[in-house]
């Protein structure tokens, strides 16, 4: 019966046995472990690049609200959101791979990370800008400035801390997107990660590998959301876990 089959499969899956790949005849979980480091490296690079670009731009846009710099950043953010990552990936590959003949592994990872981040740059920048503007208009910010604290201290010690929760919430979905949506970017840049593996498994109908990929990804999402809930209570003591 189907329920019995599912019960046996789930029992084996919980013990790390998802069956053997139809293509390589190797355990599906071992295949995923072999490809995971490349995806992890790409995800970490994308995350760091996203923070380095979007946080300063979001803060500057909030500080110079409705001024020239703010308008320029908002235009760039809108353009960023409008650009498909696969198109940017192909353009970067053509410019640096075909024209400039750049074949360095680190450059390849950096370009792939930029292509993956392109639409998230605008999203994060606007989110940080919106929340920072609201925070900077609060009474305790005015009081901090009245006490003689510098603008840098006010922003870093009070402003950033109070926008962490909405930013962290959005970051979770973005990080999940790095793993779920890495297939196209990895395929374009020939990165041997789990996204590329999943795409090949779809084409070859390699069910055990796909099941393993989806199962591990689902567990990872649950664990990540649980850790973020714990982080909420650490950031804001008013939030209690129940």
C-alpha cells in the first residue's frame, strides 16, 4: 500500500538513506554532500556582497532623504529589482568570460554572486531605507542627538539595532532563495553545486536525488526559521518564545 511505502521511505530518509541515484548509482545523499560545498560558498559570497552593498546604500538613502543622493539610490534600486538574475548572469559571462577571458575561480564565484544578488540589492536597500527613516524620526533618536552623540553613534548604536527585526525577517527568505534559486546561476557559470545537480536531476528524472534535495531543503528552512525566532528574542527582550 502507498502509506506503507511512504512509511518505509520516510524511515530510511530519517536515517539518511534516500536511495541511489539513477544516473550515477551512488547514494543520493552522498551526491548532495559532494555538490553542497560549492553552493554554500556561493551563498556565503552572495550574502556578504548583499550586506556590503545594500546596508550602506540604505543608510545613506535614509540620512539624505529626498535629496539628490537619495533619489539616485532609489533609481538604482528600482533598476536592480527590474533586472532578471539570469540575464545579468549571461551578460557578465559574455563580458568577462568571452571578451575579457577571465577564468579565475574566485572571479567566477564573485560574478555568480553578483548575478544572484542583483534583484535583492534594490529590495534590501529600500527596506533598510524605509525602516531607518522611521527610526530616525523617533523621540529617543532626537534625545540621543541632544545628549551630544555623533550621528555615526546614533545610527550604529540605536538606528541599526531597531531595524534588525524586519531586515532579518527579509534576509531569511533571501538566504532560502540563494539555495532554492541557485540552479539557473550555477548552470550559467558551470558551478557544480546542488542547484545545478537538482536541475540535471529534473532533466534526467533522477527521483532519489530530487527527493533528497527537497527533503534536506525543507528541513533546513524549518531550522533556519527556528533560529531566527530565537534571534528575535535576543534582539528585543519584549519578544518571548512560547
